[in-house]
């Protein structure tokens, strides 16, 4: 049996692994929130802080998802 590529692994995990699916959904939500913030000409101090927090959360989620994918190979 041939090894799955990353896209196939992600597709399978989204169907079978609720933790991976939760991380994926949260990552997508972070991405959406960041895109909204980037459309603003200026951010308030609290919005700038929120943006930094969202970026850190998004990166942590990506790292966690990559670790799950790596264990599947």
C-alpha cells in the first residue's frame, strides 16, 4: 500500500479524528479573524494585542496539526 500524501492524511483525519478536526476548525477561525483585522487601516492597542495572540494561537495549532500528521506517516 502506498503512503498517503499530506492532503490525503488531512482529509482522513478530518473525518476520523475529532481533536484534529477541532484544531483545524480553530486554525481556520484564527485565519478568518486575522484577515478581518488586516483589512482595517488601523488597529487599536487592544486589537493589535489580540492580533498577536491570535497569530500565536494559530501557529501553535498548526504545529500541533503537523505533529499529528507526522505520526500518521
